[in-house]
């Protein structure tokens, strides 16, 4: 079953999300809002990864051929999975990274809030050193 | 039973329609049926049962007045019917319906007629939007429950993972309700509720993970199929259910799941978010009338969902406690259409009975047990349930590995076949 | 640009395409809201819609496991964490928390330039297309985890351990003051 | 496969439509029957009949953040373990016990994290409360009552 929309659709949506994220990161004063912008950027990267996994031919280095254990290609597919799964694994890791990043970033933001009484990123950069 | 195929073969006039229309229609009917049997009226009946049970526990009557007649008498338009019901030929109607049974209908009517209050200072948009999210999150989980033998609205490949994922939609909805109300008790109740639900998601997730590991699939229909046999018996009946497998070792994840599930629906003994003595009524303090009833519906449908997940993952879902192969053999000789109906009814009856049993247990727990303190609650989750669940998960993996090791000759043959 | 996209093999007669368009519009529109709205809580809930829309796009890309993981981790986890962050770092005198912006024009120019570059790359590159079959993904992901990406799988747990210890340490320090 | 998710969409749409139709019907029907007399007291935040004190501002306990933090780490762990659980039986003949020990290492590292924050006392809900009390504020332990003879 072919996908309903072509690759370009997904790439354009991802590009737009990326731009929105960049805008949020650049213009917001509130540190929590900046964090939201970062999440948008990570999401757009994820859309790209999953879209490429769906549409684009996997590179030879991603395939089971690259696995060092000598084995026939059929058996390798059973054990190591399809080469396109790489895109999904990357997407899963991006999600994990986003979770870890959100946790640590909010810890830092809470620390800033408690020591400075605000979460305005401009003021925080003015007070450094 | 593949829904599309089933409908195509049995309703011939649909043959010329495009696939997607038929599919949407069928799922819509299915979803509508679930909404109108398992969610909305069941909430009403559950409240009646809950109040009667509470009455018994507290040595008093529950609702015992509102029957057919008083409902009619309450509406100006139907008052004449009530008067008619007092007359001789219809008098039996009033006495046949148990008193109080229609209390929920009267309550529903009352909620429907009530003034819709949005407090000043509330964020109107968020106040009005949150019931949508909460109800959508708790109702969408019903899409994959196998309500009868091999029969679910959609047969998702990631079944149980989807249920865990879509249920988490409820948490932002609850925070939204608490935030939008502009009431400190609502906000605090929402925060507590969110913290409690997300915390207990972990032991619940790990307990369900144990079952997924044993079944080797996340598809709920396939998990049910995996429970048809066990202990090396082809038709095992209740012995094949995951809760009773491996000599009772699986009872621990089952218990952890049930405790976590009770905590996730925010009811006593885990009802800190709406502890009446501290926070008025939790995140839905400011809600009134019909808008409030959606939260209520979401609570009861969540209770049923917890029971349904426990049933499917640990107690065989629609499988009866006797070997299902017996009835299958019995139905095989019948008219295929009749057999289909009987088979569906059998599965649905067992699924419903088992799931509703858990709802009754939860209701009984509410009126029997005192409330936890907030530190005890979090301690129970993070210091008791999560360590036990993780340890038990590893132990069950080890047991499963041992079992597979004993049947290794077959496995080696599988490897050799691929070489 | 829209015409180029439509020409690239999409069918307007297909109802699924309209559902796709609805999800795309939801994602894009709510992303604009995240960037533009004046109220930080509205931003957070617009982010909920974005995450949900992206999950829908994953379904259209036949990535069922990633879609569910998106809903579970982003909506059920990260969004809740962000909402907690909003509620813990603002003095809630008023529910309409302001969310100020600085240099909106500069930001818009940079974001627009980034979008144009990305769009140019996406549209002008000659992708080597080879659509994969629409098969269930969780099994293949598991195999990839246990095979080629085993080290990354174990490293992920170390990352999570580091995040847990680090963030708990930060919270504890904040508490002492 | 995408076909299956049409069902999910239908369920979500039905839930939303149910609330929407319910609220609309209530608005239409109730306009005819019910009373509608909003007043300042009725529309004020409900605090059990008391006058509302202060704004909605509450100083939230930082425990909420710590709990959410522990939650998100273990949530991600569950996401990673689901594919593992899915393929455990299937890959066992090929990897033998290696696939089991992979999982044990993964879970073990995270259990270490849980043990660490447990040991450091981050899971205690009311630890911060006790420490914030200055010695003067601390409630003295009641002296043992003298037994009257």
C-alpha cells in the first residue's frame, strides 16, 4: 500500500515545524517556552527520520550485510530485522533523548528560578560570571 | 473475525461500496454500541450499584425510591402517565421495577437541567475543552479491547501499548481542568491527580510488559489466543490464563497491575486528588451540571477499562473458565449464523462478567478501606510496586528462558533451518 | 509550491489524503500557536496538539510503534513535565500568564530563512525512492535493538541514569536554598 | 495496517462528538426549562462557602517535579522494553541467554538510578518539610506523662 502523501509533504511539514521551533527558541524570554521550541525542533527531526525510513532506499551500511557475523541474507533478515528499521530506532532514540533533555532542562530552570526568582533567559545571561 | 470480511460476507448490499466507507461505518457502529452499553449507561448502573453497596456497608438504605413512576411524575409533560400508572391495570409497573434503580436516570435528568456555571476568572476555553480531552482519552482505549472471541473494533498490532499510550492523554486533560477553573483546590487536585496517575503508570506498564514478554505479542487478540492453552495442555481453560501460569508466579504482576490500576482511576483508597476533607472535589470542583457528568463518565469508564485490561492480559479476556474448545466443538455442528451469534454472546458475556467483577471489587474497596496519606501513596508506588514489578519482570524472563531452554531441540532446529 | 506537492503523486480523490491534510494542518497550525500565543499555558496545550498531529503523521508513515511512543512519551511525559515546570516557575496571580517575546522580526527572518533553505533542499534533492512495505514495525525495531544497535540500547539506559541522577541532584540543590 | 487506525480516529471523534452533542443539546433544551441566574457569589471560586482567600497562587512542592522526573525516565524505559519483550521469544534460539542478559543490564542500570535517589532520600515526600522547620518551630515531643499513683 503506497503512502497517501509523497515524501515532500512530510519534509515540508517538518521544515515548517523546525522553523517554528527556531522562532520560539530565538524570541521567547521564558525558559520553559524555549524548551517547548526545542521539543518542536526535535519533533521535526523525528518526522524526517521516519519519513526517510518509509520512502528512501536504505544505505548499504544500514543493512544486515554490515553485520560482521557470517550468515546468509535470509537468516540475517530474521535476526537483525529489516534495514529500514534503522530510521525508527533513531526516532526512538531521539524520543529518549528528548525525555532526558526535558528532565535535566527543567531541573536547571527550577534551579534558576529558585536562585534568581525568575525564568527570563535574557536576565540569566546578563548575570553570568 | 475480520470485521470487514464479516460484514462483506453477511451484508451483501455493501459489496459495491468502497472499503473505507464500509470500514468507517462498521467501526462507527461498533464504537457507538460500546459508548451506549459499556460507557454511558454502565456509568449510571454502576452508580446505582455503588450506592446500594455503600448503603449495605454503612448499614443504611441506598437509593430505594425512584422507580418508574416517580420518574414519570417528575416531568410536567409525563405527569399524566404517572397518574395513569397509579390506576389499576398499570399498577404492577411501579412495583416490578426495584426502587432506586432509576435513580441514575433521575440524576442524569437533573444534571441535564442544571445551570451551567463557568466561574468568573476561569479560563473559559480551557474550562470547556478539558472534558473533551479526558473523555476522548479514556474512551479511545476501548478501541482495541477484544470484547468477544477475536472481535475488537480495530485489531491494532501494538494493542496494549496503544492502550497505555492513549490513556496518557487523560493527564494533560486533568491538568487543563485544574488550571482552567482558577480555583486553588482544583489546581492542586489536578496536580496531585496528574502526579498520581503518571507515577502509577510505571508499575502498571511493567506488569503488562511481563505479559507481553510471555505472549510474545502486543496484539490483544493474539494475547487472548495465547491463553487458550497452558501447562502443555491444549485445552486448558482457566489454567491457561496468564494469571495462573507458571505455578502462580504470574499472580504478582497481576496484583501489581490491579493495585496500580485502582490508583490510576483515583478512587479510594487512592483518592487523594479528591480527598473531600482537604481538596473539595479535586480537579472538577468547579464543574457542574452536564459538563461535570463527562468527568464522572470518564471515571467509571476508566474503572471498566482497568477491569477489561486486567481481564484481557491476565484472565483470558473473553475465554471461559472451562476449555473454550468444548463450546467450539458444540457450536461447530450448528447453523453457522446461529453459531456465530452464540459464540459472540459467550465471549462477550465472559468478558463483561470478568471485567465488571473488577469494577465491583473497586467499588467495595472504596467503601471498605481508609484513604492513604500522600507520602504513603508515593512510597507505595516508588518503593514497593516498582522494585517488585521490575524484579518480578526479570524473574519471569528467567523462568521463560528456562522453559525455552528445556524445549531447545525445537529451537535449534529453527536456527539450523535458517543457516 | 503547493501545486508541486500535489503533483508529486498525491491523490485528491483519496479520502485518506484529506485526513492527512487535516492532520498536517493541525500540526502546522498548532506549531504556529506555540510560537505566537501570548499565554504560556496556551503554548503548552498547542504543543499537545502538535505532538498529537505528529503522531498522526507517523501513522500515515506506517510507523505505528513510533506513533504510540510519541503519544506516550511526549504527551504523557514531556508535556506533563513542561506543564509542571510552568506551574512551578510562575507566580500564579493570574491564569493569563504572559509569555513575552523579544526581537520578533529578527526571529521571523531567521526562521523564515531556515524554512526556505530546508524547503529548497527537500524539493530540489533527487531522492532515491524505494518505499518499504507497510508492515508492523515493533518487531523489526526490537530486532534492530538487539542486533546492530545493542550498544546504543545499553547506552540509552546509561543516558537515562545520568539524566535521573543529574536532575535529582539539581532539584535537591534547589531545595536547600 | 493504516486501515486499523481509522478505527482509532472514529473512537476519538465519537468521544469528542458525544461531549459536543451533549453540551449543545443541554444548551438548547435547558434554555427552555432551566433557570439561568448567574450572580457574583455563584460564579466565585468554590471554597466550601467561605470567601475565597488570596489568588490561585499556590507554592507547589518541588516533590511534584522529582516524581515527574522519575516517572519520565521509567516511562522511556518501558517504551524501550516493549520491542524487547516482543522479540524475546523469537530471537532466543539465535542469541540464547545473551538476549536475557542484555535486558538485565539495561534494567539493572536503571534500578541503580532508582536505588541512588532512594538512598539520597529524594523519594521522601515530607523530608523537605521537616528540614525547613527551624529548631524553634519544631514541635517538641510531648513529655511522658507522669503516672499518677
